[in-house]
C-alpha cells in the first residue's frame, strides 16, 4: 500500500525552516523568505505605534513595516529590549521586519516529519502544520499568508 498522497501532506518536498520562539512555543517559517537577521537595537526606527504593528524602520536603505509577532502570538506583551531578534523577510507585499523572542536556528524537514494541525479553522490557512525533528516540535507558518491577512473590521458598539 502506498503512503499518504501529496494532498494529505502539508509539504510536497523537503524544506528548510527558520525556527523562533514566541510565548514558550517554537515556530518555523520558510527559510527561503528570510532576507537577514537583525537585533532590534540595530534598526533605525522612524516610528513606533501600537502593539502588533511596531511602526516602520530602516534597514539597508529600505523602509519597512515592523510587525511584533510576540504581541500577536503570545499572551504577554513587552517592549522589545535591545537584544530582541528581528527577522527581515521578503513577502509578496515587500520587505517586513518580524519581531520574535529568539531565533533558534535552521531546520530541514522532510514531508513525513510534518503533519496537519488538528482543529485549525479555515481562516487560519497561514498555519502549514506541525514539524517534528529530534524531539523538537515547530508550528510551521506561511509568513507570506500571515503578512497578507487583513486586519479585523472594527466592531460597532450599540
């Protein structure tokens, strides 16, 4: 009997992911999207608004929005300290700085090492699956889809 069909596999081929932590969990994003790694203090910031959208910054002559995934994926929000890691990624909308707690390194996952996440809502299509490697478990995200999500519409108060 053949193994699962590709439609049942979150990955079609081996892929490298950059691991990082948020709220005590380890996540991974496609390493091919990573342009560079920076520490927060090295970014020249023009503004800093809100919790999730951390304003805009300048890196290598490119002005980019800075998104603090710690505020979106973690129950606790804290102002980034100078040593906080920033992953600069290329997405379809351009270059974005993504603030995370800590980068944990690059892992290569085979399709059989990634399973679908049970009970994921249809609107969370940015979640690729759960990768396992030598006791590590990484929640894999599609950073391009995550960065293209429209913000929720404001609620009307009666």
